[in-house]
C-alpha cells in the first residue's frame, strides 16, 4: 500500500506533534492586512451600509444553491460587487486591544488569514484586470489593468470555461503566519476550514442577487502563485470561485 500523504498531514498536525507557537513565546503578532501596493490607485466602493439590494430568505438561498458554470453576459454593478465583498470578508470593526479585525465570517482565533483578489471581467465602472480588496477601508487596489489577465487565469485554472466567462473570479490568498503565530503547524488545518466559510458566504450572498458561483479547487498551484506574484510559503492561492449573473 502506498503512503497516505493526505493522512500524514493530519497526523503531523495533531497536538502532540506540533511545536510551540510564536504567540506562546511572546513574539509580536503579524499585521492583519498586507501593506498597500506603492503607486497603485485606490478605488472607492459603495459603502455596505448604504446598499439596498432587497431582502432574500436564507432558507431559500441554501436550498436553491447549486454550482453554476454558465453565466449571462450581464455585468455586475459596483453595489453588487461591494455587497459580495462585504459578506465574504467585510471588516465590521477592529478590536484595538487585541489588534484583530472582526469580520462577517468566522475564523479560528479571529486570525483571518486571507487576502481577497479579483479578476474583473464585467463590472460597471471598473476596468478589466486584477484588483485586491482592502477590507479595512472597503476599497479596491487596482493592481494590473489588462483585459487579457483573465485569459491567463483561465489557463492556470486548467482551462475551466466558467473562469473565462465569469463577470468576476474571486481569488483567496492565504497568509499562513497570521494563524500559525497562534496555532503553529495545526494552523494549516484551520486555513482550509476558514476558506470554506468564506466561499459558502459567497455562494449564499450570490443567490440573493441572482448570481451563480462555482467554487474552484482545481488549478495549477505554482502557476497561480506566479501569476499573482506570490512567494509561497509566505503567501499562496488557497481557493477560487467564479461568479456571474445567472444565464
């Protein structure tokens, strides 16, 4: 029988097998957000408290949620994009004493180890290209304005059609030390659990505005990190999801 590498990860991250965390050693915690990219313009988004996209029953959203791989050609509005970002990684407040953000999704130890990137195809008023969501101020950083960026993202997603035709594809990047500072090697379990919370919120929020989502775990890891300019293990793509108006 071949070695079960998957379960080896489980075994190695059991409590008896992990090292003492940096927090326990008195080391300072890492920042909860990466610095702004120098020289890149900021885009103000509609503020969540001023957005009214109507009401939608939670049970209905859960019961009718399926993965959607076909989208119409209709664009998202900036209000809709702002709404989706708020409900997946929005910062409700910042606990200054603890130095942590309180967000709209749960996270182990309130560590919130993700940065949200967007490959924008069709959003009214936004040029196609790559953006990062600055959750603390609810803005976007325009990183790389290029209509062909999504084609390259589709390639690293193994040619999946729903990426090519999406209005926007969400790309979540893990910054593992935010969680590892407290939980050492066991934090890698929590990264994937936390990513699931975020994507499920996206699915349900999308249902409420007649959008469809397809969660994406099949991609060329090295290619995706290279495309986004990440340097693993400090930061790497952990999950993606294509989204568009329902066909």
